[in-house]
C-alpha cells in the first residue's frame, strides 16, 4: 500500500457464524476503506466524497452477490429476495433490498451499490472504487485478523460488536421454546463475546509494538436489541418472524417465490427471512456505523 494512503477498516463479526472457523485471512466481517485522495469525479454520486474506495470482507450480512458465483445451495438470487431492490431484481443479497455494504459506500459518496468481486461483468472502474469479497458461511479470528490488517498498513480500525443473535427468528424457533422467546443463552453468549472483544481491542490499542494503531469498538448489540424491544419507535410491528414464508425458519432456497404467507408489507418487519434483517434495519444500523466512521475521516 502506498505510504500516502490511510487505511480505515471496519470489522464486524456476526456471532451466528463464530462457531465456524476458517483459514483464509480475508474472510471476516470487515469493511476496508482506503483513504487515498479521491480522483476527480464527473458524476453526481462521487461529489464531495472523502474516501477513494471501499472493500468488504464478510458473510451474508454484507455479501452483495458473491454467492451467486460459488458452488453452494445457499443462494438468494431468486424472488422474493430483492423485492425492494431497484428494478425489483434479486441480486444475491440476502435481504429485500440493499445491505450495509451498499449504504456505507453511498454515505461516503463513492457509489450507490458495492458490486461483488466475483461478478463476471465487473469492470476495471469498479475495482478502483471498491468491491465486495463477502460470501455466506465465512468468519474468522478477531485479534489475529486485526494484527494482520495492521501489518498490511491499516492504522485506524472500527470494530463492530456481535448482534443480538438470540432474537433472530431461526434462533427463536430452535431455542426459544413453544412461545418462541429470545434465547437468553445465545444473547448472553453475544454479550460475553462483546466484553472479551472490547478487552482485546483495548490491549491492541495499548500494544507498544503497534504504534499509531487506533481500534474503535462500536456497540451494535444495543441498537439492534433496542429495535427488537421497542419496535414501535422505529415503525416496526412484527419482531418474531421474518417476512418470507412463515418467517420462522426459511432462508436461502427455502425462501422462494412459492413460499406461503410471504408478507405484503415488509416495512413493518425487522427481519426479511429467518436470519437476515430487512433493508430498513440495515439503514438504521448503518447510521450508527457512519457516526464512528466519520470520526476517523
């Protein structure tokens, strides 16, 4: 990386995937933003931007379509996925519309959508302004990953906490009993993980062998849990089920155009399928993320 560049990394672990480990370095929930001076822009999207490119590494929460080009059954490139995406097109995003990855690049005035790296129609100009390497299944080890990012040149890092996993519809179905309550055990695990993660981040910040490193921990558990506990404050009505099908267990190929009872108005739903939030929730969470990103710009 050129010495004139400042690399800002946003890292996010979705606790549901933490029980799976993986070898490849770059498959963690992360958003890398290169802060080199942006090139001149002729279009309107890039006007006033402060970052030149965004590169995302992660799983289905951030995947903008790489799973379409991987040999796997876990895909979302068919209706009703993409119902609220421009043109109502299913793009491989595990939601009704755009994801946090897309909203970040839009907020930074880089572009409207973050394309998947495996898209065969990817253009050279897409690579220049950033792409998404995320794909469903993948997670990683926080401390080792952050240290490797530092070795590669990152100096300012925002690390997002685990979400309130015990209240995800699939977890309610599997672990919440007859009433499908939030799984306290899963939420307690998320809280414990976040506490340990926060402590580890503090150790990294205090490490004299990592000069100029700043890692900022962002609590995503609290705002997401607040949406679930007080849905009316955000315009939501349905908290226990996703919009697609019965909303209790469907995701991926189980969420399809033949799924019965798919909701007509997903703006009232926190979850799109049994694992993934709706575009509306992603917008709310992105506003939290951007407050911390802007502190480092």
